């Protein structure tokens, strides 16, 4: 009898502990951290500090939500999407399902389930800055919601990139390509995930300008659980449908994240949450770069950010916590997430990252060059041009060799230390053409769109120094995007 009571007591304690660790969306001290793009690795050529296995970041209780970044192409080969998680998993490094361009990342299933077992949410972030995430019709949006349900969530399919792991929901980080169809997509996803034994979450990462050009309508039409506002501001706040400049220019530079800006942002979003959102309990997270190398501007140190959020947390009942870009930057910056968590009232003990690299199923040649002398055919292949932005699969010739881009790149010399290019061997035929323009690509379209935004800002009265946006460079990307993970200006 005593033994049975002890066993029951132990079981009860274990159950209580698991319940205590479970994700609670009603709290105001949650930390969401994007994972997948190896942002810190861009500024640090030493592979030992690159993005580690997902499971490595789940060893303590600091981070509560991991949106996996990104599913960046909605409709690709075979009608299925594409995902790219930099050095962790990509179609180049991990292989694809037959007849598709969908990377096979099933080795991540164990890590995903281990993180979930610790009470963390692991969701899938759609979009990013590539602009290839869009719908041509509501019918297409409905079909895509079905696809996401079947291959990532609670449905069934023979092509499940994360194997038998069932993700906890979907995050929308739509920064290009258009806004049509997303209300239909989100509503269909809500229908598929409702009344299930498992709770599924729907989140979004709108830009700071309100309303968001791509997500504003869907946020007003569909109940979201949380919004991770990209509040790291370059230049001016664009608060309403008219341009309102806040702050004073100092030598052409505007202030970044500060208490006044956070109050402005939360005033607007708190009002939205309580008067416009279909879910009056939606939580608003303040987004911030996790280090100075995580964004071109907008970073504030842990003490400053902690002070800001602790002062504003009690003022807004919709406040949910802080979102960081990204996991590699968080750990590269002395666990800024833990410092902010403590500032929000949490008491956390951190654990260091293991020294292991990504799973052994990822080839060690992922970021190195391979050579097959004599196999390259350069007929009709343009010469490499440092001014051209290339995407994965683009081919060039350089130093009489054929090179194939592994992912987005610009100004990374083939054969150089960045390891962006795969050497196809010595050219067997001479170069027939010379590159004169960037290849047509989703990312090139985004670059073009940024120019349009700049012109729009100037037209609406923004100073040129504020409106100017530098085109993305090689330092901005690894996989799909890294340093400039979020775009801060939108036409409103």
C-alpha cells in the first residue's frame, strides 16, 4: 500500500511538473525565438558558432516558442512547397522527396518532439523576405492550407518533411508577394485545426508600421493567438495611413528601440487587440534583434531592452512577451533572452550549448566546396559577376570552372571562404555569355520592391536619409535571410 501511494505521489509530481512547463499563451513573460537561418553564422566564419541542432536550444526553460524559418516557396516542383533552414536542413544539403523540391528533414523529428516534451511550441513560419509566398486565388489558398495540415500538422501524407513530428501551429511572416488569399488560408487552417485533442496556434509577424501592408486585413479577419511585432525600427515610425515621423534626426540617423517607441507601438496594438482582433485575448509580443549582427539597425542591449519591457508589461494586458531573431544570435550574445526573461519576472537557469554540430545526416560538405575536375560544361553559362544576386541553383563560370550556387548570394567569390558555391569542375567549353543583369528570382523581386517602398516614402514626405534602404548584400543572408531578417518599411 505504501509503495503504491509513493508511486502515485511520484506520478502526481511528474504530472504537475509537466503541467507547469506547458506553454501558456495567457502569460506576459513568454519568449519566442526564430530558428533555422543561422543568422550568427553570417558574421562568424567559424563553424563552431554556427546554428546547432534545434534540440540544443531546448535544454532550459527560457525560450517558449520556436517558429521554424522558413517555408519560403508555397508552390514548387510537384505542387509542394520548399523549406530552407540554412545549415540545419535544405534541399541541397538534405535531399528532397522524389519529384519535388521539398527538403527531407525527417531527422529533425526527434528534436522537435524533445522540445515539445519540455512544454515548448514548435511552429512553422511561412514566408520570410523572399517574396515567393503568395496565392493567385482563394482556391489555391484553401488547397495550400490542406497541404500544410497534411505534411506538417495533424494530417497525413507520404511526404512529411519532419516525419511523424506534429508541429504546434503556423506563423505568418509575409513580407512580399501580395496579400490576397491569406484570409482564406488562415480561415481554412483554423477550420482544420479546430476541435482537435491537440491545440494548434496561429501567429503572425507583422511589420511595425500599422496596419501591416500584407497582414493587416487577415489580422482583422481571423483570430490569431499572438502577433510578434517586428518593432526594431529603422528610421521613422509609420503609425497610420499617413506618414507620421517620430523622433529627431541626428546626422541623418533616427533613434532605434526606446521606451517612447515601445509605448507608441503597444498603445496601437493593445487598442487593436481589444477592439479589432477577432480574438480579444490575442497576445502582442515586442520583436527585437538578438544582437548587433542580427539586423542592420535597431539593436539595444539586454539591460536596456529588459528595462523597457518590464516598464511596459504592466500597462498593457495584451502584452505577451518578447520575440527575438534568431536562436543563433541569442546564444552568440550571452543569452540576451535569459536576461530579458528575468527582467519580465521569470527566474531562469540557463544551460550552455553543447559543442555538437548539426545532425550527422547533414553532409559535412554543406558549407565547403567540392571539386570534380573536368566535369563542368560552361557553354551558355554566364561569368560570375560580383554585382549580381544569385539564388540556389544558379550557375556561373569563374576561373575556368563551373560553379553552382547553394543558396542566395551576392559578392561571394566562387571558391571563397563563404562556401556558397559548389565547384562543378574545369570548364569543358568556353563561356558563351556574360551576365549583364541579376537572374530573375523571388529575391530580386523583393529588392525591386524595396526600391518602390523607398520612392513611396519620399513621396509621402519622409527625408531621403530615412527613406533610403540599402539593397541586400551577401552579409545579409545565409540560407534565405539572416541579418536583415525582417523588413521594416511598408507602403501604407
